[in-house]
């Protein structure tokens, strides 16, 4: 799929996919990420979705920005395209680069949770996590998120984990609808 802003469709329907404005290299976190998140978060929320992650890189050939979004009803190729088109002028202004490369994507079905903020975004979704003191993965639905912990419900049982006690966590769609 190509549009007048040079986007292309990447991936198959139902799988991880993204809209890519131009090709990019590996991403690195920096101060620009926070500025983009702060400036664009309310706009994206008004479109019915959340920004999960922003990563940017200032490379020799210009600035590259990667944005991961989530929507309760799912992230379609059209939603990625709309978010990209809406955010492009803001990001061009923030980066002072009219040729900035921007990629907007879905989180994918097995996304590794990278920050405490993401547990709130994915509330109601399936998750499996590996606690620091365990060799076994624990799976369930995210039911509660506080400033320092997350609660998973599996069947009739609920378990709360402090963020500091979580070694690794991933979205797990197999827990949904169980």
C-alpha cells in the first residue's frame, strides 16, 4: 500500500505489521523520544489509541522515529496510516527535519513489556511473566495495575506481582477468552 507520503505496508493481516514512511536502522532511546511522546500522546489518545513506545535515532541521513500504538479494538493498517499522517507535521517540527523517517506499528501479539507504563496500557489483555524468584511462567489476564504492581487473574485465582520482582513479561493472547 502506498500513499502520497511514501508509506508501504509491511506484514500480513493479523500479524505484526507497521506503516513505514522510509526504511530505517536500529533504534536508540534519547531525549527526543520523550518530547515526541509528550507532544503526540493526547492527539493519539483522541484517535482512540495509546502510544506504547517511541524510539528515535539521529543518523547521518536524518532522523528516524518509530512509534508503537495500541487500541482496545485492535490496530489496523488503516489506523497506523492515519496516525502516521496525523503525526507527521508534529514530528517534522519537533525534529526540525522535513524528511524525517517515521514508522507506526502495532505492538504485535507477543510483545515483551518494556516499562511499568505498558501494564496500564494493556490492562484486560493476556500476559505471561517470569518472576525473579521463579523458574515457572505465570499467565493470566491483567486486572489491576498500581504504581508499583500488576495483578493477574487466571480462573478464580489472582496473583499480584511487584514490578521490581518481574524478570520478564510478554503479552499472551492465548490467555484471552479463556
